[in-house]
C-alpha cells in the first residue's frame, strides 16, 4: 500500500501548515504520538513542519525546541524532504546581523544542514 496511515498523516500536517490551519499543531502532535519508532523519516518531516509552523506563529521557544530534534532525525535518516523544507524555511528568515530569535533559528538550521 502506497499511502500508509503515517504517510497520509504527514500529508495532512503539511497541508494544514500550508493553509495555516489552527489545528496544525494538534494534528501533528497526534500523528507523532501514533508513529512507531521505525517511522523516523515521517517523524523528521512532521518535526520540520512543526518547526516552521511554530516560527510562523512567532513561537520561537517552541520552534527552537523542535528544530533540534528535526535536524537530528533529518541527518540520521537522510530525509531529503525534511532537509529541503528546513533549508527553504531558513532562507526566509532574517540574516545573522539581526541577532533575534529568528536569526538564531536560521543559523542553527544552516550550520547543521549545509555541511
């Protein structure tokens, strides 16, 4: 079966995030809780989406907490989709010269994933 429950759940979270749906975090949290440990690629994608969602909501504390796990799983599993999403998101954040939380988030993503 091509569309497993975890794959469909990941697509739901991505769609909710794109639409800036108010239930994005709840859908993602539910999906993360239901994922078995072997689904780390899906977990990396969902954590990446949650990082973006939190930063877009200006919740930089949550985004910073999430991005560490997102980066760790992305690099461990070599999940290109999660890497692409994080790098594309980092490109939208202000440069280091601003020294705010968004800039620190940008630096964390770029310094780890652009190796």
